[in-house]
C-alpha cells in the first residue's frame, strides 16, 4: 500500500495548529490546541500511524478525568474531617490566596489544576493543610504555657535548694575549721552510717540511724559520740535559717563528711605552700577538685530512718583484717580501689591504715597510686576517686527527695501597691 494514498480513516487537523500537535506528540504535553475529528476532506491528510497516538491520548484524557473525580471525593472527605475539629481550638483563617512565583521551569501536568468551574484545585488542598498547621501550632502554644509555668516553679525550687545548700556548706566549713581534731571522726561517722546497707533486704544505708543512742553506743562506733554531738549542735544553727524545714540527719552527716573531705584537701594544699593559708587556698582553688562535687550536691534530700539499723553490719575497723575490710566493701559493690582511696575514713591515723592495707597484694597498687598522687600539686587521681567513692557510698539505698527544703513563695498582691 502506498503511504501517500489516503487511508480509509482520515483526521482533519486545522493547518494553523499543526506545530502544536507535533509538540504535544513529542513532549506529551497537551497545550491549548484545538483538535477535532471530522470526515475526510481535501484539507491536509494525516496518515494512520499519526491518528492512533491521538486516539490513545483521547482515551487517557478520559481515564484521567475519572481519576480526578475520585481524588476530588477523597479531598472533600479530608475537608469534611477538618470541619469536625472541636471548637476549643480556634484556628485562624488561612489566607485565601497564596503568592504565585514565576518560574522558567516547564511543568507538565496530568490533568488541569482546575479544569471546571467547580473543580477542587491544589490551592484548596494547601488551604486545608494551612488550617491543620494552624490548629497544630495553636495546640502547641496552649501547652507551652503549662510548660513555662512548670519550668518557672522548678527553677524557683532549684534556687531555694541551692541557696540553702550554699549557706549550710558555709556553716560546716566554719564549724570544722574550729574543730580539726574531729575531722577523722566525722569521716568515720559517715562511713559507719552508710555501710549498714544490705543489698539483699534493701535496708540500712546512709539514713542517719547512727544518731540513735542504741546505735552510736555500739563497739564499732566508739569515739564517735563527740563528732555526733558537734553535728547536732550544728544542726540547730542550720535549722534556724532553713525556710524549708529542718535538715535531715542523713543529709547533715553526709554533707558534713563532704566538708570534712574538702578540709583535708585544703590542708594538703596549705602544707604544700609552706603553711601559708592564703596561698594554699589559691592553690586548691586553681588546681583542686571542687568542680567534681556536682553529683554529690544533687543528692540533697535524703530520708531519715525511724529506728536503728540492725547490728552486726559494721566491722570494727581498728580490729579488722584487710580481708574482712575487702569483704565488707565487696558486699557494698566496692573493690580494693575504693578501700584504698577511703583509707582516711577507716581510722584517725591515715598513714597507719595505709600501712595495713599495703600488706594485701590486691590493695597495695592502689595505696601506692594514691600516695604518689597526694605528692603532686593537684593530687587529681586521689581527690577525684575519693569524691566518686563517697558519692556512691552516701547514696546507697536512698530515694532522694528533690523537693526537700523548698517552700512556697509569698505572692505579691499588686492591688495593694501604692503607685
């Protein structure tokens, strides 16, 4: 068959739109070209292999119209859902028109954005999303007000606790500076109060039970009554300025131990400066470990026991062997390292205690390590490890009340203010 011979089926296309038809066939972009099918005539003929793609394009356009109808139903359902949002949220009206930006990019659309007068365009979808975003932002804004109130209250309580703790530390520092001979006893008092902790029964621990006369009078606590009496007098002074209630004995004893440890660090710095207290204080401030007490300070709010802890849980340190000491520390979750670093807690003479501990091959390396550390300017290894061990020891079995020693703030009645 000759291709120049007109086929049985003809398609007449207006000649002045032939270029746009070719463009639509090449790019598959339907522009606003007028395409009509009519019976054969003497105008420009088009072969059959051109007509078939046009027929497919017409079929696809029909299926796309059906697809648009289905999408329109889903979109209307989405808008219907948005109308059911509870009235407690007051969404602001979304802008009716979004700015259109010119672009040099050619966009090929499968179906018109709004082909019909009642069509549902993408602009409507964006407006629906705008309403949803407005609702979400409004909900976040409403909840943020509660968060701000909670944060403000939390900050006030933190400030109250921090001020009280700072004032209490100053009191301890003053008291212990005038009673240096009782510093070792304060350390042992805190140790013996804490090592009553029993992992199996979750009982005992740093709960202030050593304050009871039946417990302080036990053989392992001999020579500690003077330290306890000193702390009881200190407690009266602290309670006098506390706005959030009296301090617990558990906090009293273990924060006193913290101040006692700091006093030994400062005393070491003063000795290294030839006894000059001013230079020693500067040395400790510059090279000391005062910044390592953060976790210990946060454990402020221990609870007191209502009765003495069971007997037989605390060894007599001056009569115990190194093995017995290691076993006791092991039951608490400590090892030879913590036993060596806490040698100052085990008796009034730290040098004699370390000599005893050095007889054990497991403890010896740690004793030597901390002795070398104390000879350095900063004695960092010794101080940091001792702070870490004391922090763990003073929290065994305790549930810290982080609202302890807080108090309600008096509200100001602005209506009574005279301007």
